[in-house]
């Protein structure tokens, strides 16, 4: 998927259908001078329903649908005939989509399973026909109920990517390069910050036809939790990943300091992110000779106590098999 086709944020106005009006018809036949009430009920208005689809990866198809309306219920008619129901409308979304009330920013619900359906707005009930109101004291009621009005709401759809592994790192840490090498994804790669402006997804083929999904997300910078740089738009995508892969270049001035800054931004945004499995990959390590690598290992062993790390080079294809093995093992652990 090209970067421009990835849409993860859409605002729209939705309306359910109004209920049809009940009929106040009185029965009339050639030889029945005063027939009783036989007005039918109005039909229910259409619902607005959000439905999950696992073959969708983006909200692009909804980008230009600013208004969505369900059908209105039809009026009741004679012979106690109920009006037809208004047509329901379905909004198909990728798994991991959160639906918010635009005005209050409150989360209404989220869709995480294929073919999961949730009613966003219920259609108005149809009004009851006059035959419901017949009584011993009122044999010919000449009134019926109107249908219940439609509901309207401004909503925001936000996509939080459902991937197994989320790549975390500063801009230009080599995330897009790694993704292009270990998966079939073709992200934009260049030697400047914020090459990746939208998340890229790639499927990693593992042994015995097993696969897992990696998401390359826009680079984090200090202050991202407060919304600097690409800020919250980036951070919400790693909430769904079960494992976080931190990428830090081998030529960084202080590898542990970079890791701590990244971790701190995640903590400020959502402390629960720190509960996820973590793995640190020292990228661009083809520029290190064995002696320098050995020295760095001594230092990193002290600094990264209990946190697994490894050296990789996407360009030179070094350490990638070990990286896949490690990630696969981490993904098999039940959280």
C-alpha cells in the first residue's frame, strides 16, 4: 500500500432513518357502512451500523463520505399493513477502528473482530396505527402515532493498527529499511527525518509458512506525547502491538540515553505501553568491527539489564534471522 492511500482518521456526520407514521385509516367496504379502525403501523427507520472487515487496512474508502444517511421507514396503510422498514446502512471499517463522538471526544465503541457489527445510531420506531387505540369507549379512533424522529451525530473514526510488532525509534533510525528487507512492503526510504509520514505494514514470512505483521510507524521525537512532530497520530498506532521493537543506530552518541527517551515518551502517552514485550535492535551495525562490537556489548550488558538486545544491519543483511527468531519467540508468549 502506498503512503498516500493510508488514511487513519476520518470525520463524518451520520443520520439514522426516522420511523414511518402510523395510519389513521377507517375500514370501508361496499356493504360495511361503518368499519372499524384498520390503520397499520409505520415502519422502523434504518439503523447506522459499523461493521469490521479484516480485508481492509485503511479508512481511505470513507475519506470523502462526509454524510451517511439510513433510509426512512414508510407510513402504515389500510388493512393493518405495516410500512416497510427503512434501509440500514453499513460503515465497513478495518479491525482496530475506534469510533468517537466528535463533540465530546468520548469513545462510543471499537471494532476488533471480523464481521463484528455494532449499531451506532438506531432508526426511529414506527408510529402505531389507529387500530391499537380502539376501546369500548372509543370505537373509531381517528388518530395514530407519528414515527420517532431520526438521530444524528458527528463521529470521528480513528484507526489503531492491529500488528504484532511495532517499530519504535527516532526519525532515520532505519525502520523503513528494515521493513523493506524482512517483508514484501515497499516503504519510502531516504536519508532525512520523517520520511515515513503514515504507518507501513509488512508481513514477515517465518519458518513452516508462519507469518507475523510488523508496523513501521512515523519516527518519534522528544515531546511526541505532548503532540510535537507527528505526536499522538504516531503513538496511538503502537497501542495495539503486542511487542515493541526499538531501533537505535549504532552510531548514536549514547544508545541507552536514546532508549530511555523513547521509553519516556511512551510512558507519558500511556503507561500501559511499558507492559509490552520489548526488544532493542542496534541498527547499522555493519559499520562496527568485531573489536568495537565487543566493547559495546560489555557496556550494553550493564546498561540493558534484563532487556534483550541484538546487533543488526538491514543493508548488509546481518543478524536478521536471529531477529526474526527472537521476535517469533516473544510473540508466542501469552501475555
